[in-house]
């Protein structure tokens, strides 16, 4: 049986990420009150992507994962997310707004 008493406690890291997510949420609420014109969607998506990355890395334990399959799945998911966001932003940028 392995001894976990020598392992560093992850609680300070979890609290730091939690407070970063709270700040991100407050930033999202504040950004929603601003009129940024055509930059409303990119700003909101950027904030949401940063928060999702924090959740995946720390709370889903992707940061410390040593399995190659986990890293492959995360890289593939990020690739398709960037592809989806890129295509969405291209469509959004080329629309004629009245």
C-alpha cells in the first residue's frame, strides 16, 4: 500500500483555482454589461474558454495525467473546439448586420 502522507495537499491549488473561477464569473457578468459591439461574443467565448481550461486541468486532473490516451483525448477535444470556434467566428465576422 502506498503512503500518501508525504504527498503535498492539493487544497491550496483547488482554492486558488476556485477563486480564479469566481473572478472569471465576475468578469463575465461585468463584460455582459459592456457594449463591445462585434466583440461581445469573442470576449465572452474567451472568458468561457479560460474557465473551462481551468476546470479541465485541475478539477478533472488532466494536468497531472500520465496516460497517453488521456492526453490524446484532451488534444483532440481542444482541436475540435478550436475548429468549431474558428468556424463560428468566421461566420459571425462575415455577416452583414443592419
